[in-house]
C-alpha cells in the first residue's frame, strides 16, 4: 500500500486528463507521472537517500509541491510539508527534529533558508525547484513505485503545540488512504474532469484533499494565494469546482459578492474547517452558494476526518433545531468513533462538557521522536484532541472551547507560548501573556499583555521587530497592552481567563 499508487493508476488509464494548472501552464496526468517517477529516481539513485529518509517541502502553492510530495512517496520516503508562511527560524527546529535529508524550496525562500540553516544542519541539502537542476532531476529515468506497508510512515504533519516545541504527527499510508476513502464516502465521489481549486496552503487541508481528487482524475488548479477575485473568476471558468476554505475566507467572499453575477458559478462543494464558523456567517454563505457546504472537523493528528456536517445537514427551515445543527460540527465520519468524556475517560451525559476523543484508521501513529507526548495524547487507542465539546442525543458534536489556549487566525494556528517566549527575550520584559481577541474578518487575533522592568520603556515597534525576526508575520500580536502586573492564581500561574475579560467581560 503506497499512497502514490492510486494516482499512478489514474495516470496510466487516463494520461490525457488535465492534472495540474498553475501560473497559466497545465500538465497532463501522463506527463505529471513521468516527472514524479523521474524525480523519485533522482532521490533514490542520485541523492541516494537512505531508507526511511524524510523530505521537507517548504514552498508556496505551486505544481512542484505536488510533484515533490508524490515523488517522495514513490521513492519510498516520508514527506514533511510545512507552511511557506513560516519564518526560516521556525523551519530549523522542524528540519532538525525530523532529521530531514533534503529540503525542496523555491527561489524566493532559498536565500533566507540557506542562511538560517548553514552550519547547523550540514547533513541536509537544500534545493530550489526554480533551478535548472530541478528540471534535470525530473527527467531522470523513471523508477517503479516502491511498495510500502500500510503502517509505514508517509507524512509528518508538524504542529507547534502549546509548549512552542514542534511536534510531528506521524501519518501512515493507511491513514492517508482511509482519509481519501472517507472523502468519497462522506463528501463527494470524484470524477474525471472535476476541478479542485487550491487557494489555501497545500501543506495543510487543501493539500490533503488534493489526494482523493488526483486519485479520481480531478484537475488541480493551484493559485499562489487567496483572493476573492480569483475564487469568483475560477467558479465561472472551471467545471464542477470544489474548494477547501477557512471560515474567514468564506466571510470575505460574502462581503465581496455584492454585484457579482451568479457568484456560485460552477461550484460543486466547499469544505470548510480550521476554525470556528459562526452561524450568522454560515447563513450568509448558504445564501451565497446554496447547500453546497461540508464542514470538516479534524486535526493534524487525525487529518480532516473526525466529524462532518454534511451538505444535507446544512439545509433546513432555519428554526431553532436547524440553527443548533449549524452551530455543531456534525457527526462522526464513516469508520470513525467519537466520544465526549471526563478526565477519567468516561462518557459524559448528552449535553455535558467534556474532552473530545476519537478512534479510527485515520488516527496518527504518534508524534515523531516524542514518546511522552504520544502517551499523553493516545490512550488505549483513543486520540485525546484537547478540544472541549458537547454531544447531543443524535450524535452531533458541538465544540465549546479549546483546552490548549490555541488562537486560530484566518485558519492558521497560533500558540501563545511561541510568542511569549520570543517577547521574553527582550531584557526589559519580565512577564508576558498572549490571548486571542475576536476579529471580524480573521476570526481571532493575538494580543500581548506585557509587564516591563520598573522604570524601563519598551515600544510596540521594538516588540514587532523582535517577533518578525523570529516567527511568521501572521503570528505577531496586533496589540501590546502594558500592565504593572498580571493576574495569577495561588500557584503563580498567569490567569488567561482574567486577561480575556478585558475583551469579554461576561464569560460562561
């Protein structure tokens, strides 16, 4: 079972189908397969990567990201796709942790990445897909796709975690294959000629759902970034379009749709997730696109597949029962078990708060090189998500809170401690705590509460510069609030709940 096999089968049976369009250039299935198997040959026979090697993919949305991903699998190695928005200083611990043998990146990211990694990761080669060498690599003599066992490692999905230390969720070939089968069972059966529009990062949900679309003969239209104009134009231009979107993207589409003739165009499905979708925004999106929405609740540890709110579930009379259903994230996906439990792992009564746990063949193998985190997250085969929710009598799950204080900005995860540790490097700062504040467009944004040394002054510009030098721009706090002290409990722990009351005076 190699997750690359279904694509190669489709390329053999339908080599004439459009596979990927990017930057005005389209590659057919047959030609894409040759490039992938040629690059796989380079990795095996020229680069001579060792068995089990990890290949890190750090580039913007583009055709080469798909090529490298499938070539890695075809050659028998493991892929480590990471968000192109990350700062090179954030790539270094990931590359070090997974022991990457090679990094594929773009010319625009190469110089900064090379400078950051030089001297620290001598074993790791960095290659730009914009160099002539890359074209030579894909023209290498093709190899035969390597056979893999179902539980062999295929994808390491890195998440920073609440400690700020990178954690790599290990996804097997079985995990990814099951995810694809569940897509076809629950969302849509992909048919040749259908389109998937990629305006979200290929390193995350959009890239994961590229797999079932490629297996079914779907056409991948890859855009470098999200804009409302690109989405509306693509919905008019391409047939049967599916798209993965963060809720904030849907909010922007709602606001930009005024005056657009037939904004839904040839839309087939929007699957959305990665953050809270407020019912008011969801109703506007249903008015805009019709009942073509599918909500996905998942994590990197159980990719795209814990619960789903189906297209049919989105339909209704907008009475109380319907609105409650829209506030949920649906029911367990095909082949997935979901429970809401107390601290001891016992099911709580319907409607009571508890932690969401799940078990299925999409559950990760564990965290790369982190047995302690694996043991605390996977217990008796169940994945403890860290999300707090309720379950109703019909099995609909509603998320109520996140136990890990994570901030979701525009569908991207931000972990407060990452920011706090960077800001505490400033010699004049003695305490800092970061919390999320509601944002009309992006869902949430980080705000930092700061305590400085007596008599010392730190400007917001100084802290902005410190953050931008050490992390991705989207993680930077949008406001710094200076305090003489921060509220703490009897054990000296800063009370983020008290800080949030500055923005939300009344909390449940």
